[in-house]
C-alpha cells in the first residue's frame, strides 16, 4: 500500500479541510492591507529571483503596488491544516533534501504528498542570495504552467504555503511576479524579462529554516517532531 494509499487518503481528507476553511481564506484576502506603493526601491525583504540568463542586466526587483484582490483565489486555494491532526508521517518527496533545513524539508514533503502531479522541486543550489545556498528555499516547478490548470495548481501550492505560514515557518512566496510575505501585504516584483526569473513556471517558497536535520525528525502535515 505504502505511499499510494497515503496520497489518496490525504486527497480525501484535504478536500474536507479545504471545504471547511476556504471561506476563512477569502475573508483574509478581502481584509488584507490595501494596495500601496513601496516606501523604497530595491528588492523586497527576502526576495529570491531565479537566475537571470547570462548577459541580462542584474536589476533589483522594485516593489510596486500590491497584487489586486483577485488574488483571493490564491489565498483561499488551500486552508490551514488545523481542522484535524493527520496522523501519518510524511515520506520523502520529490525534492532532494540534501542541504535543506528542517522547515524547508517539511514544506517540500507536504507539497509532494498533497500534489502528486508535482514532479520536480528544486532545493539547495549556489546563488548570490542566501535562500537556496542556506537550505531555506524550494522551487516548486508547475507542469503546464501557462495553462489555466497550471495557474490554478500554482495558486493552490502558493496558497497552501501562505495559509500555513506560521506553522511551517514560511517567510515569503513568489509566484507569477507576485511577492507574498508570510505576514503582511503582497507586492509585485520587477520584470526580469523571462518567465523563470519572473517565477511564472515555479513557485518559490522560503522558510526560516529551523536548523539542519539530525535524522531524528518526523514530519507530519500539522506538526514536526525532533527527537
């Protein structure tokens, strides 16, 4: 049975949780701080754009007005996993976990279980910014990202991370040129000139880390145990 059984079971449970709390997500989206211009130029705190192709100008992402209220779909796509305690341990997912800190591993495993259509999640890599080299971020690659179904899937992945930001230590999410802090008003990033740098083909999720694993950790959807 193994993982196939657990994935199918999560799908049924998740549908129940989402149906209970989706209205709460809508309220959050509608009552969030209204769009406002940035007080300063330069990258938003913690923004981690994908590598820009050789020869492209290294422009800092200027923060513009916040994404519109239509982003309610993103925020309401997934509900906080507080309605019940899922009692099975999360298995390793598609993300290579070498070099990742524990909260980043937690998010990556949860996404792998809940979204089996996700086949690629990037993690540790060399980068000028701290997020990937320090094991604090993953890039969730969205299949068919330019289609309606792909955008919906990306919204759900991003929404899930934001809805559980406090639990999982999520600091920010970047998706389709939108910068979404775990707490606070969203904003736009600058146009880097290609869909990877603008995060149109993947959802970037950064956490506060929690330290490197010892091998005694147990990850569940609603909690993590560190032996």
